[in-house]
């Protein structure tokens, strides 16, 4: 349009007389210089030059050393972040954009106003720069669509009306007519509407192409994730590590997966939320130094609110910022997995990123659930096999050992009666009686060990079994095996806990731990303490469950108690793993373990586990 104005001015110049030509030529030259400078400024931001020189006109973009081009720029192009580039300069400040386009309309309107007297009519359509000025309406409509284009057209028409009522210097007498007025005022709104319509069509087409490309990339990434999951692994750590690489694949600079440990019942505020040991991260080595690591704090915040976290933190003196998206994946109203993505970007993460992480995280959660179900199946199969072995021992070895014990005891009693009845045979039968006595003792010990192993193989807490029922059954079995009177005492009740906590995995773990510790303590009392009475106390408290195992045996010597306090990790005279094993079982669940000597003899083993 500038070249068109130049041609019109050159040919129109020859029609003027000399006095008018000097005046006409000086004004035309000034306007040509002004519009030429404006044309250069506008052209520097035109789409063609932005395509030819993207790094020159798109702002500072850092690329990794040794890599050609701009890694970040390519990545943002692939994600389709940039919209259609408008003809004029455009910044991220909305007010600056309005100022730029307003100044362009004002300059073009003034040029049209002062150049109109060169031809007839002396306003609007008569100006050689009339079509040049319409390009500002074209630019505004391309950038701001209908609203911006019509406002620019209205502003441009105001300068045409100004020339109609107040002629510019040098204008000749002119009688207005409807054709000139309509031609000067109608063209620009029509151009604005057409350009805005075409811009909308182009933008919709570009958006559909970006959506198609994004869908293709998402499908390809999900295929890689599915392949990683199909490789199969019973190790959660390996599964998460493989999945991370497939999910990231250049989309994010940092990707974090937090697998939440549901061993603690996080439905109650009494038990603090905590992360499992599995906090796995995949990072882009080129941007890791520019991304501060706040992932643990942000994951804790997401767990507390159970809501996604979407933030964008601009970086000073750069045209980009840190985009973060932390997405919790819930099951039964519990957050089981948190996916955290961070990147250096020009815009925040959008709905496409959230959708992609949701799909990928759901697939990962299903794979993790399959691992859990497989482990549960193994445990159920092991429990069933242990139950079968326990039944076999009870029906086979235990019965035979019991019969052997009865026969040995009968033979011992008969030999003792013969010795008491005949002094002559006493000397001969005394060695036999001693051997039979040892056989009775060994057979009873074998019977006790067999029954103890048989009971240890039985499943512990299954179905709706409570801790009280489990320990009550354990004490009855022990009393039948050892012939030592036992009693169970309750302080409080498990009614203080809600149904969700009693059905949680945490409660099952606590019950199993208490069963094994009580079993070890009872065995020690039977083998070493010489106790004639055992008492087990269960205390149900809001914050923890506590169990005491008391015996009236000989207790620990003072030297042994000192060694226990000073070297709790050293194995003691107790059977099995002894104190070390009981202490470790309690510590695994965050509990405490103490041995308290009784003033009147005997020992109390006290175990408390938070719940």
C-alpha cells in the first residue's frame, strides 16, 4: 500500500502548476518519509520475518551447549503454545498492545487527513494514503478480531469525517456528494469484518491442527507408557522408574511421582500424613539448576487439600516462568498417587497437560493396584498353605506325639509301682525308670513345640477378627499346650475406633505384630521363667494400643537387665529372636518396647503401637 501511494503521488504531481507543485512535493515527501518509517517498524514484526528470524524476534531463549537451535523454542512449537502472529508488534502486556495499535490508527488517520487535499475529494477516499491507512484496520482485525477491527475502523473513519467538515490546509472548494462520503466511510468496516472472519477461520484451523498434533503425541506417549507397564515387574520402584521416563519424554523439565503409603490410616487427623519411601523424580539436566525443588512441600499441600495445584511463577528479566502442576489421584477418597510436573515455559500448563497426566497416572495406578492384588493373592495362598500344614501337623505328628507321651508316661508310672512294690527289682528297674522319666519329659517338650508351631502357622487376623478375639484364642491355645493358667484383661474397648480404622491395613499390621510379640513372650515365660501364672492386658487408648504380658516367674537377674538396657540390639537368653526381634517388630510400626521387672518377682513386657 505504501508503493501504491508513491505511484499515485508521482503521477498526480505532474498535473499541478509550479507553485502548487513545490507545496505539494514538500508535503508529499514528508508524509512518504513518515509512512516509510512506520512501514519498516511494522514490517519488522510481520509474520514473514518472524518465521525467517525466530530467535531474533521471539526474545531470549537459552539452548543447551552443543545443541543447534533452541531446544525450548522447538518444544514450545511442538506443544502449540504460540497463537497466530499478528501483523503488528504484540507484547504480553495488554495495555501496551492497545497503545501500539491506537498509535498506528492515529498516525495513519493523520497521514490520510493531511494528504487528502492533493486530490479530489479532499478527504478520505481522495487521499493517496487512504488504502495505506486501511492496513491499520487490517492489522487490528487480525490481532483483536471483530471488536478490535471495528474500533480501529471507527477511529479511522473519524479522521475521514474530520477532513469532510474541517478541510486540511491546501484543500480546494468541494461540494460533498453521497458517493464520496459512502466510499470513504463504508470500506474500512467491511475490511475489518472480512479480515476478522478470515482470522477466526485461520485460528480455528490452526487450533484443530494443534489439537490433532497434541492428540497424536498423547496417544504415542500413552502407548509408550502402556509398553512400560506391560513389561511387568513386581517391584514398584522399577515400575515407577520406567513409567517416569515414558511420561516425561520431553514434555516436562521435572516429573515427580509420590506413591503414598496407606499403611497409616490417613482418614483420621490423629495420624499425620506422610510419604512412602518411594519419591521418584525424572529431570531434564539442562534446566534442573533453574528449577528450585519444592516438590515435597507441594505434595504435602496437595495431600492435605486433595485438590490439584496449578501455578505459574514468572522469572524476572525473562519472557517465561516456572509452570507447576501437581495432580492427586484418589481411590476411595484417599490420595494414593501424586504426579508433579514442572517446566520452564512461556505459559502455564493447560487442560491438555492435566488430561495427559490424569490418563497416565490412572494407568500407573491400575498397574500398582495389580501388584498389590498379586501380593495379596500370594499372601492368601501362603495363609491357606500354612493352614493346611497346621491341620496336617495336628492330625498327624501332634496326635502321634501325644500318644507317645501318654505311652511313655504310663510306662513310667508302671515301672515306679513295681519299684515301690518289690525291693529286689528296684535296683534293676531304677535305670529304666530314669530313662522313662526323661522320655516323658522329652515327649511333652516335643508335643509343646509341635503344638506351638502348629498354632504359629494358623492365619492371624482374617475377616472380622478383632485384636481381642485373636489374643484370646492365642492364650487358650497356649494354656492347653503349656498347662500354665493364663488370663486376658481389657482396659477400654475397640469401640472407640470407627469402622474405617478397624478395617484398615494398619489395624491388621498392629494385630500381627502384637500376636508375634505375645507369642515370643509367652514362649520365654514357659521355657525360662518358671512361671505358674500369666496375665495379658490390652489397653485401648485414643492414640495407641498397648499390651502388657506379665508372669510371676523368677524374673531377670540385675546384670541381665542392665545388659538389656545398655545393648538392646544384642541377642539375649530368650528363645527365637528374643528381645531384639520383639523390639524390631514394635519399632517397624513406630511403637515402643520395654521390659519392666516386678517388685514381687516376675517380669512385665510392655508394647505400645500408635493407632
